[in-house]
C-alpha cells in the first residue's frame, strides 16, 4: 500500500490550498461563513466589531437556497458574540447543507447590503462520497455485498491484489457507462423498468471488452489478471453501484467517486482479509472450523471494527 | 447426456448434499445481510426459487441454439429478465416485504448460485431434470435462509415469524446486522461437527 499513502500525501496540500483560496478573496465586512455544528445553524464572522443590536435583529437577514430564491428560509434568532465579531444564525428547520445558501445582511454598516454565499466545498463533498463508499459504508463490511467473491479470492495476498485492482477498473468503467445510459436513454424514454437488464448487460459488455483489449495490448497483464475478470460478474457490488447511482440521481463526478470508492473499499477489504487468512493457515484451529467458517468469524470482527468509522464525518 | 437421478433425488440433493448456502458457500450476501428474521428469509427464498426454476427451464429449452462462446452473457440476460419480473411483482403485490428486502431482490441477478446451476446443470440436461434441479436449489437456498433467520430471530428477538415465543430477548446481538457473519460461521462449523460425529458413529457400527 505505500503507493496509495504517497498519493494521498501528494493530494492533501492541493486540497488544503483549495479550501483556503475562498478566504483570500473574501469581501469587506464578512470575513468567514460556514454551516454550524448543528444542521440548523450558519456561523458568520465579521472583520470588525458590529453594532450588536443591528446584528441581532432577524429582520436584517434574508436567507435562501441559491436554486430557490423565492423560498425565504425562516430565521428563528441570531446570537451575536460578546465582542460583536461573530454571529450564529439559528433556523426554524434544518438546512440542506449540500445546497448553496445565500445570506444577505442589511445595515451592518449604515445603509449597506452585504450578501455572501454559504456552501460546503464541492470538492470536499466529492471527497466525502469517496471516503464514505470506501470506509464508512464499506460495501463488504457494512453493506454485506460481494461476499461470494470476497471469500473466494481472499486466501492469498497476490490473488487479493489482482482481484481488487481488476474489480476497481471494471466497476469504474461500467458505472460511468451505466450513468450515461441511465441519464440519456432510460430516463428520457421512461424505461426505468429495464434498469436491471441494461446495467447487467453493460457489465458483461465491459468485462468482455476489457478481456479482449487486455489480451491484445498487454498479454503479460492479461495472464496476471485475466482469471479474475470472469469472477467480477458474480459480484453483487458491480450491479449494486449502478442501482444506487440511479436511485440517488448522482451526477457524473459523484458517480465516478462512488464507483471508485466502492472498488477501493473492496480492494482494502480483500487485502485486510487475505493478510489475516494467510496467518490463520498456520494457527491451531478446531478442524470443524477450518477454512470458510473461521473466515466468516474473522469477517464479523472486521465488520465490528468498521462500525467505528460510522461516526466519521469529514466535511 | 441425461442424469440418472430421479426428480426426488434432485430436490433432496439441492436441499442437503449441495445446499447453496452451507455446502457450496454461494450467494452469501443475503445470508449475512437480511437473514435477521424467518419472514425475510422466506420471502427472498421464494424470489430466488422463482428465478432459479424459470431461468433453468428457459436455458434448458434453448440450450441447443445458444452459441457456447456467448453462453455466459445469455445466462446473465435470461436471469436479469426473470429478476425484473419478480421484482415488479413483489413491488406491486407485497410492498411492505419488498421494502424490507431493499436492494437484495434486484441483486438476485448477480447471485453466483443461479449462473452456476445454469452452467453446470441446465445447459446439459433435459428440461424436466432442470426443472427439478431448480426446485431443489431454490428450496435449498430457502431452507438455509430460514435456518439462519430462525436462529437469529429466536436468539435475538425471542420471536418466530413475528409471534412472541420466549417472552424475552435473550441476546440482542444476534439481530444486529454484522452478527450475520458470526452466525453463518458458527452454524457452518456446527454442521461440519454434526457430519464428523455422524461419520464416526457410522464407522464404529461397520
């Protein structure tokens, strides 16, 4: 795994830079704004101390979602900090924090109107989909999918790596194709009942195409990964991901991130499991539990450990 | 090339000797994911039985016109068609049970057991034998699911099919989702143990 950790290390500074950038080009009076800890709060920071009475008046605020400017959100109260440099806006109902909110404040300095957009960073949102599919909702350990292939190919580390990488490639390609088919053919022509047939057909097609291309272009790679291609089709995850994409109406980038996370999560699960099973081979286990039964018990313990990720929220 | 087994033997073979869950270790996703109650197991068992029987019969009828090189995609599309049928039927007539099973009904299309039986059995045998083999495999899957559901519901909730049997909840642990792994592993070990004991007693008699 060292290569992956290096990739993450290289990726992080770029990410941090991206989040800091909006702060550098901020407008005059309002220096920072974000969603609060609860989902019905917005926190606003001011450049200098403001008149606390003005800032606490709810009539001075207009808040709406960028996509629905006509629907004004009901503001319950505003709490201004002692030094007058920040305020917390409390709303009557929880906000949809995935959407961009526009906050307009009047009379902050006499007779001015200042307007800012509050949103979670979209890149951060995409990243949270990736991490969600990989760890928090790991398809193997918390959704219990793809188990046949999981137990079949986790005996040795080499097989685990080969299967995981092949699977990741196929799932990303097939999920992207499924997204195109769903958005531009199934939905416009009202053919949603054909979802299962179309998605599984696309998966077969991808597997067959990867098989043919790999055989011609790189026979060495084909010898290493060819055997796993057939198994990909018997993996529930490969059909579950397109169905989830269709249900949630994800856009292209979100679909890509979800399928990539699903593949990466499967690779991670396989690698962890194969590391343990290589050691179990040498352990003294009751004969009736040898092989598959003990593997299930180990997988159960992994599932328990992965429950620990459920509290993780990144952005 | 026809099998010499009678229809009864084929059904028993699916339930005991080649039980999909405990013997072939195929289609484990639902066995772990939604075997929390007997009812769930029964419902998904019925769906799988339907898909298995109809796919087996379809392939057995058309086996002579399917080119060997495209047989796997053909099987997949056949299964997908029958899964779509049962998916829509369940959604229309049993919406409550359907909501509980969630995505798993649609995922029957990727269950290894069905493709494997088409490849190993239905593509070689007669329509009649394939029908009974499908029944056997479907019932075997259902039996496995119900057995798991029985253990988990009884030990976790103290109920069976929703009726209160024990009057208290012994171990809530068993109905929690991840416990599926432990229950499947322990039950497999238990069945292996019974087999060992059975063989030993037989050897002693002989």
